[in-house]
């Protein structure tokens, strides 16, 4: 965040830079007039070790072709600056440690194969960051990947950040190996076709990828991202993001990426999805797009879901064409479902969760289900961390009773015994509805919130069975 030099200072700056053989560090916000003055410097900055150049106010500037440095450069930072023939400029910089080129203007693009070749021999390079401002001017300038065994090895590179087209990055990483990478942050521009097959192979060649067994998908009004990490670790080791405002495009693009990461994604055991409500009225979109994205994580045995679209996701996973989904290719290894959204035990989220649990049972792959927070559906304001707290609240504050919705004569006492008695009541008193009532046809629904049979403290409705109140809600 350097201030731009005052016009009266530019002559002094130019005079100092003309002593190019004595300059070891440059940190400068440059202007159009200063760029013109720099063209008068013809000698290289042979002693330069640190270079930071910034263009302010969204102005994109191009350095003169006479501006170049020697072999001693260790750090190079630039923002909105175009370097003519950058790969050739980098060739002698074998001691480079930190290379960050941000908001590269359209006239500052360079071939990925030439850039990879320029990094050859940089055995000390630890950080590489490339951020392009726009699509490349020519989309067919990306060459084919090199034959196997001809990649540039960057043995100390630990951090890679990128923003641009997927095809450019795919062409670049096909030409390098960076086995010690531990911090990868990638943002793709939204495009109809996403190329990531070489990126998937590149990640497979990184040592840390074998430990990334947790993935968290997040959608927002502007992007979709997947963060990969080690379970319990505080830091994200790999983040993939697609910059896009349309939810259907977000899902379509990320699904394309994931389908090209099959070997890597097969090791993900814990998948979480957090969604923000779409501000553009897309919340009712086709749920099959969620299913196709989730299908890429076939090895996950834990599934966490939260956010404004949790209902849509669970409903899509539970139903297919109005019937319970029995697709064995969706979550074949899943064992646990965790709903991390406040859930009233009455309403669409509850119904969607039950639909998913039922579909898993019908497919022969039942799951254990957990809810992290409970919401009172009567006052719709109080959140509880345990279901027994919610039941006490319902009974004390709202005189809530759970009764048979067909006759109102049977009061249901939560617990294994209560579930059995309720099913017996339905079978004996309402034989005409018992075969189709889900509490009879699918008793596993009672385990959505399991109650230990030998724990009387969880049977909290017992002391309140004599309470009565007008307009008592029925369940």
C-alpha cells in the first residue's frame, strides 16, 4: 500500500534509479509519467535483490523493455504491472524465493510452457502467486503437455496461489512438479468448459494430498469453493474456488472439476456442505445438480450439511422423481448424517432429513443421524443443543403433548418403549392407515434421534402427561 510519488519527486527517483548498479531494493508505486522516465534507464539492475512495483487506482501499466535485472533477485512483487518478455527476464533469477504477480493485465500474459521453463533451476523458490485480471487474449495459445518425465522440479515450493482460467493452470502444472506443496489456493474464472485433468494429476504428485480426507463445500452469492484439509487441523491445505454468481453454473462448473479429480476425491472420508441462500431466486433449482456434485465423493462416510439450501440438498438426496432414491452410486460408503442447522421437529427440514434417511434404508445402506442444534417450532426463537432440552421447553412453556394425529386419544411418550406402544396403537386402532404410516412401515425413523432405553432421564414427557392447555398442537 505504497503512496504514489509526488510529481516533484519523480526526477529524484529517476536520478536514483539511474545508479542501477548500486540499487539493491525497489519498493515503488509507479505512474504513467514515471514509466516514461524509466525508459531512459538502459543499464540492468545487477545488484537488485527485492523488487515491489504497484500501480494504483486500477491503472494497468507496462514497464519499458529496457527494465531488467541480474542474477541476485530474490523477491518480485507486482500489481497491475505488465513485464514485456517476463519469462526471459526470469531466466537468470536462479535465487528467486518469492514470486507474486497479481492482477496481471491482458497485455502482460505469457505462455505457460515458457513460464514453466523460466522456473527451471529455481531450487529456492518457496512462494508462487499468479493472478490474472482477465481471460487471455488468445485462447488457443496453450500448447500440449510435455511428455512424461520432462517436468520442471521445484523442490522447495510450499505455497501456490492462482487466479485465472482453468486451461492455463492445467497447461502450466502439467510441466512442473512441486512435491512439498502444502498451501494451494486456486480461483478459476467461470467458463462453460473447465479443464482440470492435469491439475488432478499434479495434486496426485504432491506428498500432502494423501492426508486430505476432509472436504468442505461452500456456496455464496459470488462463488463456490471446496476446502480440503486434514481432520481436526485448523488450516486449509487446498482450496478450489470458481468465481460465479449463478448457482446452477457454480454447481455445473465444480462438478466438472471434481469429475476430473476421481483418484484424489476417492480418499475424502468427511464431506460437508454449507450453502448461503441465493439472492437471485435460484433456490428452487434442479436438485439433481447437487446429487451429481456429491456423487464425486463416493468414499465419504460422514456427511455434514448446513445453510439456507440444506432442505434442497437433503430432499434431492432422498427423492428421485417423487420416489425414494435407491441409487447405490450416491454415498455408497456413508454411515453418518450430521445436520448442522437449527432444526424444528416439524417442518420442511425435518421432512427432508426423514426422506433421506428413508431412502438410505430402502437402498440397504442405513445411516446414523445427528442434529447439532434444535429449534422450537412454536416460538421459533429458542435454540437448544440437546433434544431433551427442547422437549422440556415444549412441555413447560407450551404444554406440548405428542398425541395420535388420527384419534387424539393416544399420547406418545418418546423413547423406545413409547415408539413400540405407538406402533401397536396404530396397528390395533387404525388398521386402515397402519400399512402406509411411516412410523409403521419404517420404524427406523424413530432412530433419527436415538434414545437409550435404559436412560429414564431422556423420557422427559413422562412428568408432564397430565398437563393440558387449549389448542394443544398435535404431532
